[in-house]
């Protein structure tokens, strides 16, 4: 069983994917974390603007690297969005993601992958594709609350700006832009709580099983 969950930043992909993985006993890969890990490692080098370094870091990435602290910071998200537009970085990470989907760890019989291009590029043959979205204002508000809950300082207007910029960068890049697959079920979560989103997703999946 393979479930692809795509959508823009802070739309609720993570919460939904975690719940789907638990419900169906599947492995889960948050592919945003992959780009965030590469971005964090690149920022730690002396030459963060050097694409060659980013490509090399992507080549040597392992699943254990995704446990690093601080990956959820806004600055890392922005850096990840920039690095993810480098075609060679995407090409390298494509193998990593496909390998996870094909050979899920811990003996699981399937996987949930969430990101921006899972249904379109990484796993175009996934049986179940969901595209989760919400208005930029609502997503910014959710991210603001999340940061507050984690005890981080946050400015509402800056978060909204960041979300809008990130949406644009992720959508206009030449390789694998943020886009719903033609056979994806689109879920606008603006007016839905996590339970309602989960139930709608389950409904969609059960209709296809
Ligand atoms: O989902 P996220 O906010 O953790 O993702 C961080 C950035 O990584 C996002 O702005 C774009 C990039 N990304 C991508 O290009 N493709 C994916 N499948 C996942 C994330």
C-alpha cells in the first residue's frame, strides 16, 4: 500500500500522514525533512551558496540523519525551499525517496510519503494520492500557534510572508513544482479540524480499496 500526500507548507500533511501511517501500520517518510536535513548541513558549511556542496551532501544522506534537532525552524524551511530547486539535488534525493517507498523499513508492507511532488514525480503510480491545502492565512495562523506551543518567538506577519514566498518558490521552480497530481483527491482543510481531514482521507481511501 502506497499513499502519497502532497501540499503546500503547513497545510496539515504531517498530521494526516502520521495518522494514516498509524491506522494502516505503514512506514512514513516526511520528505520535507530530507530537504531540511540537506539545507541544515549546507548551512553548517563555509560555502552555503555552493550548489556542488549541496549535491554532495544529498548523495551521502542516510535515514539516521533525519533525526537531527532544529530541522523545524523557519530559517531551515526557507533554506530547504531554495535548495530543493537545484535539479541535481532533487535527482539525487529522488532515489532515496523511491527506495523508501519500494522497501519500507521495519518490515512494514507499505508507506506514506508526504511532500510536494510525491504523487506527480516520486511515486506517480501510488494507489492513493491526496493533495492537502488551506488558505495561506490559515496556514500561517497554524504555524504561528505551533511555534508558540514550542516556546519559540514568532511574528504573525513574518510567518505569513514566509508562507507566501515559500508557496511561490515551490510552485514556480522548473523541476517538480508543487502541483496536485491529476488523479489526486484535493482536500481544502481551511475549515476542517484534523479529525475531519483524517475521516475524509479514510473515506477516499476506502472507496478505492
Ligand atoms: O514540507 P516542508 O515545509 O518540511 O518542506 C520544506 C521544503 O522542502 C519545501 O519548502 C520545499 C521542499 N520540498 C520539496 O521540494 N519537495 C518535497 N517532496 C518536500 C519538500
